[in-house]
C-alpha cells in the first residue's frame, strides 16, 4: 500500500476472516489494472471501496468473484484457496455479487428473476427463499408480476439485491448500487444493508462514489487509486461533511442534505460483528423481521445489534436529496472497458494500452465536467404557489381525461381572470407530476414552468390540472395512454382523437372552457374535430414551446383548445410571442386576435382545397358537412371557390420522414432535448425521460413502429430522406403560399372520418396502429409547412361531431378567427 493507516479492526474476531486477498494482480491483455492488492474482510464487516472511476475498483470485484482471472496473488474464501475457482463455484462457497447496471433479466418478471437465483443446497424450498427476500424488501411484493425491464432503476436495484440474497450468501459484493437511482431508495438500500450486516453477520464490500451510502453501511473505508489501496480508514474517523476532503477525492456525489448530519458509522466501541452457526454451510440473512414465520430460528446467527450506524425513518424522509440534474461534484470516470466500447462504436481500432493512454490524458476534460456539476442550472423562477394535486377517482373522471387535478392561481388581475385552464400532460408545471401518457415517465415531477404556463398565470388565469394525452403524443387516436383510453364526450367507447385527447375531451364535455394542446401531426386539430371544439395550431414558432416535451423541433407546435372562438383568440393573445428561449421562434409576428371577432366574412376569399376531399379514407357524410359549411360561409358574404394544391397529397410522405427520423433522433436517442440549439434545456426532463431504454418494452405500439422505421432509415440511409424531406418542406409550403396568394383562407375537412370506436383490449397490432395513424392526411402537411390551421366544428352526423379546417398565411391567425367567429355566430353547429 502507498500509505498505511491503523484500521481499528481489532474488535473483529481474527478467526472470522471470510475473505483474504494477498498481492492480487490482474489486467486486460498487457495492460495491468490491479497492482498487488491486499485486503482482508471479517465476518459481519462492511468495507466501502471509494475512489475515482477508472482506478480498478470494479475489476477488483470481478476478480474476487471469479468473473475475471487474476495474473498473480491469492484469494482465500473462508480459509480455502479459491484463486483458480470459477464464478459459480465461488457462489456456492457463499459469495453473492450485484454488478454495476443491476444484472437482472429484463424479459422475466421479478418473481422469475428471484426463482432463477434459488439453489437446492440452501436448505429452503424455492417458495421459502422467495418469501424470505420479499420480507427483506417489502417494496418487491407488489412488483412480482412485473417484468424486470419495466421497473424503475431503484426497483431494479432492489430486485438485484434480493436476487443476490436468495442463495444465502455470507459475503456480498456490490458495484455502484446507488448509480442512477433516486436518493430515497438509496437511503432505503443503505438501511437494509446495515440491518443485514448487523442482524445476520453479512459481510459486505461496496464499491461506491456515493459517500453517504458508504458511511451508512461501512465500518471501514478503503481508498483505491491506480489499481492499489492508497489508504484505509475506520468509519469512526470520518464524518459526512469532511469525508470527501479527507479521502482526497474532491467531493463525490451525496444523497444527504448538506444541512442534515450524516448517519454515524459503527465504531470500535459499538461493533456489529456476528457469528455464523456454520460458515461452510452458508446461512446468511433469513429475514430482517425478527418474528418472520418464514425464517427458522436455527438458521439465524446469534448477533449483537449495537451499531449506531442507522438513520431514523423520519430523517431519511426529510433529507434533501439531489436527483438527476441536481448538484453533484464529480462525474463518473469511464473504465478502460467502457472507453474501449466507445472507441469501437466510433469505428476506431485501438489497443487496450492505447485506450488507457487516451483515458489518462482525458482527466482534464473530466475536471471540466466536474466543474459543470458544481454550477447551478440556469432555470427560470417558479413564481406562483401550488400543490402536487391529486389523481381523480374513476367516478370523478368518467372519460379518463384527467391526469391530475390541481389548482395554481395566477395574478389577481388580468385578461384571463376567472378563466380555468387545463394543460396537456406534456407541458411542464413545476411541482405537479407529468407523465406525457407514458409509463416510462411516470413519477417525474418538473422543476420549471413552461413559458406558456407562466404567461397564463401572469394573465390572471387559474391552471386546474393536467389532461391525459397519448403515449409520448404518438397517436391520432385516444387509446395509447398508459393509464387507459380517453373516451369521446359524445359517445363513450369511441375515440376522442389524439394526441391532445384529454384536453379535447374535457372541453368537449363542458368541464372547462380552455385547454392547452400540442400539435406535431394534427394533435390539436384531430381531437378538436372529434370532440366538437375549437383547436388552433398556430404558425410554427408563434407560441414558445419552451418547457413542453418536444418530439421534433421543426414540427413542434402548442396552442389553445376551447369551447368557443373568443376564448381561443384570447388565450392565443396571452401565450403568443417570443420568449428568447425557443429556437423554433424566428421573429414571430403577434396580433390582437380578439380584434378580429365580429368582423364577419364579407369579402373574404376562401379556397376549398379539393385534395382534402374524396380521399381513399374519406367518409361521404364528412365531406358533405364540410361542403355545406363552405356554402354557409358563401351565404354570409365570403367568396368561396374550389382550388387545387396537388402537392397536398405528398404532404404526408414528406411529414413521415421528418416526423419518424426526427422523433427518433431528438425525442428518443436525444432524450427529448437533442443537441445543436440555443435555449432552455429542461435537464430534469431529459434525465427522467432517458429511463425509457430500461422500459422500452412498455412503449406503445404506435411509438414502437415509429421508432423502428425512424431508426432503420437513419442507420441505413444516413438521414438522407430526412434531409430531402426538409428540402421538400419548402416546396410544400410554397404550394400553399401560392394558393394563399389568391385566397385569404383554405378550407377542407379536418379529418376524413368521424370518431372511430376505441380498439378493444385484445385488438390486433394492425388495428391498434391503424386507429392511431389513419386520420393524419389532412392535418400533418400543415405541421411541415408551418401554416396556422384551426379545426372548427361544423356539424354532426350519426351523433358525432365533424370538423372544418381553416388554413391561413403564416402569422395570419386573425383571419382564421374572423371566419371561425362568424361561422360560430351563425347558429349552433350541432344543428347544421
């Protein structure tokens, strides 16, 4: 060792050495990693191994476990030479191992994961062993039927720990058990490990950068650097506030509040060793519950639980923790293996020695990232008080349209005073849960308000909650939300349209008058059409998208969905305009949209877009009602003529390449934010959304097929078709512009068909996806071209609403409101 310290381990019985490592050496090829490691672990002792990444800590665990061969030295397990033993033989000798990254089987249920770890020689039936570890980790009980890959990171880590304990090990090796999981679960794991150590004499080696977890569990702390032990310290010599400096590590990530004292470690005066009835027949933890009916008394070691290294439950709950995007002080250094994998992914060829050389030189780069972790994020302030709200009961949510009911009151006075607004659940409302229709995002709570949220509140509006939407907004039907389908307010069991399904259903049902929606392929206008409300997709960039979960920046739109035209115009007035944080905004031109109301349509030139009618999927009654609406506008004084824009039929093909490849690059591979733009990055959302990779099987089929197609064309055609589609988007926009140079508005059906039945629970994949994507033809081209477009309810057929779409020049929303208001004033559209 480079430096020797007295480790105060005299309180452990010298005869109870369960692991002896002497002059251990190992490496990768010709690159040495371990340089003569000497380490001794006693029964019931917990040792934390800390140090920067890339120093050999993980390699040490792999060599001890037998997953990697040593090149020199000796490993003794309970006095038996195990240096040449295979990993499964060491497991039978009483070692358990939880690798970095959990190592569970994602395709199997939690119960199946546990059952696969059972062995006949442990003295318990399979059922008894599973019940024992579930008693130790009660959180698992409700997760047993869920697939491992669908669990959160913290749940996966608990499952991995429980799985390792099924064979009753007496020595447990843990590699970064806190990595990527929420602080409350880290503390829960720490408390559980401390109990197992104290009550059952379980010996532990924990490789960690979370120093709080180390202090919660370890008697002894070993500092590892460049493949050797630099120093050893007894935990009684350390305190949470000074540990990082004392160890010379800078400060590593912490989960305890800087204002909350760290738990006191076990000391030499309060030892926590235990004696096993027989180390040669492993009989480690049966249950942490003293009176568990599933643990036989003779299997329990006699222990003295006197450790002071326990945090009270209230302290664990109250400790302020740093989650993803929170303040950490060092970034994790890559191992040689990790960097070698990166090199290969970059299509380079390097020897392990060369990779190691690059890695050493990169330390300066890592220190720059260390500094970034120490700087606070630059986020806009949250100015209005609020509570997390509640999920309404089924009785209070008959259409399944509400995600969360809350109340955030804005300014005392303003143009929205007395107005109640619901947000699509892809809009960040700080402190209120946001799911965006996706189980993989469930549990995320934003730390910022979207710009449009702040503007609504500043204008005196009250935000009353979040409305369900489709799974990451990838559906024109309302059946893909992880919490179940949203029903049409006019006919239960029918689609409300998507992806702003809940917003449209709540307004259509009369529960409130104003909502916010999002539109990338028609997701404001489609549900507005099927729910009989007014839905405006403004000009691209008119409403800042800041703080709304993106899909693809060039087609992202947000806008108002309302029960009447006046509220729609008013809400757009409030939320429109540049905020300096959204790259989608290029000199937006705002207007007083309410001033357009009451001006009538006399003299307006309206072109009836022929390509919007008589499509292959058009329903005759829909075309007929929209034609009747055009005739009504003619009777009110508008000049109404047919116009042809042939390229409208190519709009869906252009949109498809942009949407699918773009969403895969930005929303999925780019974790929602992507790269190469200036503005506000919602880092907490980025971090939370990145978890989709561990739960990808849960994604909706409509999202899966979009991702599969997008990834295929990115990988096999280099992004060629995305680039070509973006070039053609300008041609498409010009085709509409040419028509709009002769007409003030274009008119066509919003959707070619009325609301469709929700697919049944046992629907075929083909029907499920058909119901999600079949209706996009008339709406998605305007997302590509960026023109403002609004769905206006214009009649009923067979008890279901039909929508008329009005399209205007860029930044000319006022002309749409002028015509829509005049049409609204002509009578109740339900009777047309």
